[in-house]
């Protein structure tokens, strides 16, 4: 099938159609000669025309369709007709195959050399051209060119290399000469990390079972599973990871923790690794921290402006303790580092005590806890108080000794930022007392508690109106006194863009509890019920579930996510 061709040069066509002026074209051509970029990209960069306007114009001139990829059902098998390297090079995606005709979406249909190259790669199949936005194409390359098949192939290859051996599989990876087995293990792990980074996974779980090896990735807080039948390769993977992380490869009876850094798809990734002996070997969980993206500022955390203003005021107080609480993976570290970035001034001496140090910050003295040599939170904290700090960050209040030292530090002229693993803001203050801190000390030192969670954000391309079901309607009436039909809620139908989950990305939900006199009096009396009652009566206090409900009413999340949060926090 002959491919469409423009009968005139792009610039002249745009001027003729009055999409741009001749002066704008000459300016763009002048800049193009300096930068070497394509004319269309130059026109968009200069703001003379938008990407959608340009692509719509090209589609009309070439008499081909303009696709919004988010509305299409893309054939995953057809995508593989074009290798990933060439797809990215030519910005071309095969979206459908009908008979011998492959429909290909391209971001620059005026690039004749790219058109011919793609047509040659697809031969003998014929090519039907369509136009799509470059940003969408890049996004779908990451989603559709998964490493799943590659991982499976390496697993089969590694299993075959070991199938005639009786010794433990992992031992071969110790070959310092980089033998064939070791190379296959490295390739498999590299593919595993590339796939995880490509889909935005926060964690990788490697779990040996009796007859299968499960590899799971946590994406937007939910685990997605890939099952491999080659369970015998698990020791080789674990051993290789232990070597990279500098762990004791001979110790398989006790849990171990480590970390290592690597570059994946052009990004610097810090990997925190934890091993644990389980029934059929060792389980490995790896947390992936993208160091290339930099730290988020407080404005970028998603905290609502009203809460953000109150939180900033607390950060600029000279002393007192601020607790940030929530389960693992709720974004506590992101909030704390965002806070530190804001108050990291030449006039402030800041010391952090962490396990582990997740991000390196300039001008801040960061201490890595090491319990093996007695460098515990409490021991380090005593020393830091003699280092003349203005601000202290304690990674976690883990025991009564650390709690008491932290509280006393907050009373002696230091601003102390720290975390707890509790369900909500109210129980956090009471938890300090449960850990052995006197009520009067908590009342005097604690200034505020920030509780936070992450809820899944509805996919912007497939969300649709949804009526609350019976359980949701009952909760809305009993807890929120909501009249049925008074608000419009939405849910995700599921589409190609969100991998048919109905959700894409997450959004932070926060509650901020500032201590006032009634709350402090209740703490001094060790009156838990009185404290909770006083907290709920505070004029600015809004529970996590109600803030999530506000997001649901705005169409950002679903009632399912709200009720999960409501059940979790009680």
C-alpha cells in the first residue's frame, strides 16, 4: 500500500492554510538551522502552533486518521510486530493488525525516511498510517513493551543451564570470570528491574513457592503477579542480589537488609533489599527509590493548600515535636524530606538519624543507624543533641528510650520531626504514652501530628458516573448524613491507559491535628477518651476518610477507595 506523502513542504502548507504566518515560519527555519530539530517540533517549541493542531493538520493533509491512543483498544500482539528499539527510534506504534494490514500510529507522518523504514520492517505486511501525539506514544511504549516475555525466556534459559546439576544452583554465580550462568542471572535481573521501572513499580517481590517462583510488582499500591515455573532458579537470583548488596551469602537462616545503586533506563535507582527465610527458600523484597527525579517539594506532595499553610507554620516554630504517621508506603518519607528541603537554610543546623538514609541532602548531617555495632536510634540521638542542632529528624520512634529522648529534645529548644506507624493522628499521640512516655511529657513536647495515606486516582480516560451501592450508601448516610443523590460519584471502567484497572496513579490524603489546651490537659491526665473527644471537636480537624470523600466528590477517586480507608482507620 503506497504511503501518503505531502505534496508541498510542511512550512509552506501551514502558511498557505494560515495556521502560521510567513514571519513565524522564517523565524522557525532560522532556529531550526541552529538546533537541528525538525520544523514541526520547532514550531511547537516556539508556541506558534500546538502539537494537536499540527497533528490534526497533518492528518487532514495526508487523509489519514488522528488517534487518541487512550481511547483505543490496542492489540498487544500486533505491537510486537515492530521491535521496541525501532518503535522508539521512529516514534511508531503498531496498534492493530487486520489481515495483512498493520495500522501504525506515528508522531511525525511527514518524516519520509521513518515511514519507509517502518514499512520495510513490517514487510510483507502492508502499512496503514495514522497520527498520534508523541507524548502518548512514549507513554504506551513503556506500557506495552513489557519485559515479561524476556524475563520468562531468561528464566527458562537459566533453568536449562542448571538442569543437569545436582549442586546448589546459586553457587555458579560466584564464578569471578563471569561465566555463562552468571551472565544469564544478571540479564534476568536487569530485565526485571527495567520492567519494574518502566511500569512505575515501587517494590519487587521474589517469592519461591513449592512448585513455582512468584515475581510480584507493587504498582499504585497494588501487587501484580507474574508466575514462573522455573522455581529452581530462585537461589541463583537471591545469591546474585546478596552479592550486589554486600550481604553474607553463607547466611540463609536469618533475615538480612542491604542496599545498592544502579542505573536503569537512564535513571539512577537506589534499591533497598530485604531477605527473609521462608518455607521454600529465601524471600526477597526490594524497594525502588528513583534518585533521578529529585525530591518533591512540599507544594508537590499534594497536600491541600489549607493544610499546607498550617503545616508550614508548624515547621517554622523554634521547637517542639511534629509526628508524621501512616503505614509503610504511605509517603511519610516524601513529606518529611519535603519539609527538610523547605527549612534547609544556612542558618539551621539539621541532623537526621535514619534507617536507612533514603535520599542524600546537601548541608544536612545524615546518620545511618547500624544496630550491629551498637549505633542505635537512642545512642545516636544522645550524641546528636550534643552536636548543637536546631532541627532533628528521627527516622522512626521505635522504642521507649528513643521516644523519651526525642520528646526531651523537643522540650530543650529543638524542632524534632519523626514518624510512627499508626492508623491516624489521634492514636499517634496515645501511642507515645503506650510506649512508656509520661503523659505530661507528651503534652508539653508534641505540637502536631500529620497522618497520611495514598488512595488510587481514577483513570482520567475511562472514569464514568456511578451510583453508590447499598454498603456505600449506608456508610454515607450513617457517617456523613448524606442524602441519597446529593453528590455525583464516579468509578473507572478500565481501559488500555490504566491497564484495565480503572485507576492510574495515586493521590495523598492527609489529616493534621494541632495540639490545643483541652487535648494537652487530657494527655496530662492520661485520659485517652477525653483526648480523642477533644481532638474530634477541634475546629480544623478533618479525618482521613472525610478528606478522601471530598476527593471522591470531585471525581478524583472512587467510593471503594474511600471505604477501604474508612475501614482501615476505624
